């Protein structure tokens, strides 16, 4: 009985051979298309590309085998790596937040106005989901500025 490693290797070789053969067949097909009466330069380009794809499949598999046989581990550093000075740009500095002046009468008046607006728009109790949806979108007015009320609703005239 074969080991899983040998079985896996056989499957890989079969796949590589099938992929390379498919690329070569497609290249031959494109060459036939180029030589026909309806062939174009594009067919010739594809006829030259497909064998390169087949070569790449073989190259990639050979490289995979090389890396599999010689797995070199990257060197690990136990601590953080130091970055030399001057490599990274300097970080921008953020100005500290400016505290509002409590003596500014216009700001105090404006904040009181906003608080009053917020209180007047809030309902007395918590809203259920369906109430929130119905209050979030207002019904459009029957007439908009600059429009006749006779023609504002085209659905009712149909």
C-alpha cells in the first residue's frame, strides 16, 4: 500500500502533466486558427502564449519541489526590531482640544437654544420600533412651491 506522501506526489504530477498538456493543446488550436482564412494576429499571439503558460506550470512545480525539500525557516528575532532613525517620517502633532470659554455669553445662549430644541423634539416616553419608523419620515406635502395643486398627484388622475 502506498503512503499518503507518494499518493499526493502522484496526484501533483498528474495535475502538472494535464495542465501543461492542456496549455500545449490550446496553443496548437490557436495556431490552427491563425493559419485558417479567418485567423488574425491575436490568434498568433495566443498561440505563442499558451506554450509559455505550459512552461510556467512546469517551472512552478519544480520550484515547489525545491522549496519543499529545503525548507529554510526565516530568522526569528525574539524582541522588537529597531528601525533606524530618519527612515520613517515624523509623526504630526495634534493640538490639545480647546476648552470653550464659560464666560462667552453667545456660546452659552446658543447651547441653551440647542438644548431647548432637543427637548421639544423628543417624545415623552420611549418609542417602539414601528413608531420610530413612522415619525422618522414625514409625509410629503400635497403641493410643492411653484407647482399647481391640480397636477401634484398624478396617481389620483389615472
